[in-house]
C-alpha cells in the first residue's frame, strides 16, 4: 500500500512539474523571451542563472556532472534504505523457527523480506538439507554477490568528486587566459578590463567545489551505511549457523 502511494505521489509530482514547465515555456514564448532561461530563473532564481551564464561554457559540463552525481546519489540512497532491515527483529522471527526445527517456516518468512541480510540467509536455508558446510558455502557465495551490489555507484560518485574540481580548475585557467587576452588587447589597463576573465575563473572554481563537497559527504554516509549492512550480514550469518549447530 505504501509503495502504491509513493508511486502515485511521484506521478503527481512529475505531472505538476511538467505542467508548470510547459506553462512557463508558453509564457516565455508569448513574451518573445528565452523559454529555457525563464524556466531556470523561476526554478532557481535569476541570480543563480546569471552566475551560470557568466561562468562560460565550462558551466555546462559542470551542470551535467552535477545532474549525474545527484541521480547516482539518489539511486544509491534508495537502494541502501531499501536494503537495510532491522536485523534484531529479523533474527527474532527466524531463530525460534530454526530452534524448533521448522526450517520451512523460517525460509517462508525470509522470502517475505528484502535486503542483503535476507538474501544471504535465504541462500543458506535453501542448502540446509546438504549440511552446515554447504550452507556456509552458499552464504559465502551470496555475500560476494551482495557486496558487489552494495558497492555499485561508488565509482560513479568518486568520478563526480574527482572531475568537478578539475573542470572548475579548467574553467579557472580559461578565465585567466581571457583576462590576459583582454590586458594584451587594451592600452589602458584597469580593473574593469580583467574583471570578466577573473569572474569566470572564480565562478567555475566555486561551482566545482560546490558540486564535489556535498557528493563527497554523501559518499561517506553511503560507505557508513554499507558497513552497517555488512555487519548485519555477518551477525545474521553467525547467529543462524550457531543456532543450527547447537541443535
């Protein structure tokens, strides 16, 4: 039920965004203005749009990198939240069934759960007829698969963290080149002559850092969440094996 409500709210949100975007685009077209710029100014503010335009062409790859990093970050967060379960509650349901020798009931419960811990225990219980060693081997193999899944997205986030400052620095160099070109082509040098190039340099450098810093922060949080899930996997595995061994 909650999943259906979430999907419905997402559809409503996307529909509202599309409708609002189309409305502003139509308004801009009627006024003879730039539809994209009008929409961007409405959503993000005229000051931010002006800074983006003043930053030069280097702002476009930075914007693409920001959208890329944001998308990966949201996906990673949803995956980790979906994969995290209350391991204590999970074991409170599974362990008593295993102690009673009712592996089928334990397996049926595990199959109703989602996440890496449930997948790991499911793999082991499916091999329960083959003995403890077979269960341990199955869970080891499942752990490799789950770790591979949990690690997805980190390379992409690292790419964003690395490239954003580099692109910002590239914009800085281009801005300084423009500033020196302006100096070279002007007989009387004053602050206004070099201000444009220096402004480009500062804007692109700031944009690169503004992108990289929150992505780095999010990346660290995601790594902590993955470590927590791994600890839960180890705890659940040891508890299930110990329970079956003590029988």
